[in-house]
């Protein structure tokens, strides 16, 4: 992802997350983090997928993933996450949090081999909801 993609990524996140989407400032600070890598999928000059991935030593985390509603169930999120994990060096485990009610995302993560390891009570706001904590251990 390049800084020039920011406006389109912000629109995609608003479409996918509504009120709880990242602000312009949170997107900029994610882009500036040294341990973060943001990736976009572009089709005909339109951004249809976004992933924010972080790595500290041997631990990775999926911070955000979103695919345009018109382009879902085509393997885009799976490809984004798989590519991030495969291109990371020295990775041993990957963690993430997901809203308990987010069936598509939980289905995505389980299909990739993530396992549920805990619950963070009331972790999310707008609306308030528990987070499921998931982990993948790499071979
Ligand atoms: C979750 C999300 C990123 C999935 O993106 P996607 O590109 O449609 O996912 P993929 O096509 O790569 O799906 C891979 C697998 O995930 C699972 N999956 C994806 N969407 C699903 C759904 N609606 N219901 C059940 N399982 C689903 C399936 O196992 C799927 O494999 P299959 O299509 O071969 O059955 C997308 O729905 C999205 O942007 N949602 C809104 C934002 C969001 O909730 N992000 C996650 C925050 S934690």
C-alpha cells in the first residue's frame, strides 16, 4: 500500500466497518508503524482488498482485513493473509481478535488454521461485544 491509496482504503474500511472503521489518523499511524505492513488488492484502479499485518520478532498479528462486498468469496482475504504469512521471516505464531458475531471472518480464520484460544470480554465498542482471540502456530 502507498500513501496515495489512503483515501480509497478509508472508503473501503467505512463500507466494511461502518461507524467503527479506522479514522484517517488511525490509518496513517498504522502506515507509519515500523513493524506494520499494509497491503492492498487493486482491480481496474479500484481498491477491493486491504490487510494490515504486524510482526514483532517471531509473533505476527492480523490487525485488519477487509474485502469489498462485491468481491467476497473469491479467495481475496485468504490470499492476502497467506501471502503476508509466507513472506514474513522468522514467524512462529500469528494472533488476531475478531468479533464473536462475525461469522464470515471467523470462518475465514478457521479455514486458514487459526484456533480459538480465549475470549476478551467487552473488547469491542460500537456495538459493545466480546472478542474471540485466535492463534495459528506455524510449522
Ligand atoms: C471477512 C472477509 C474479510 C472475508 O473476505 P473474502 O475475500 O470474502 O474471504 P475469502 O473469499 O478469502 O474466504 C475464504 C474462506 O473464509 C470463509 N468465509 C468467507 N466468507 C464467509 C462467510 N460469509 N460465511 C462463512 N464462511 C466464510 C470460507 O471458509 C471461505 O472459503 P470458501 O469460500 O472456499 O468456502 C470479508 O467478509 C469482509 O471484508 N468482511 C467485513 C470486514 C471484516 O469483518 N473483517 C474482519 C475483521 S476481524
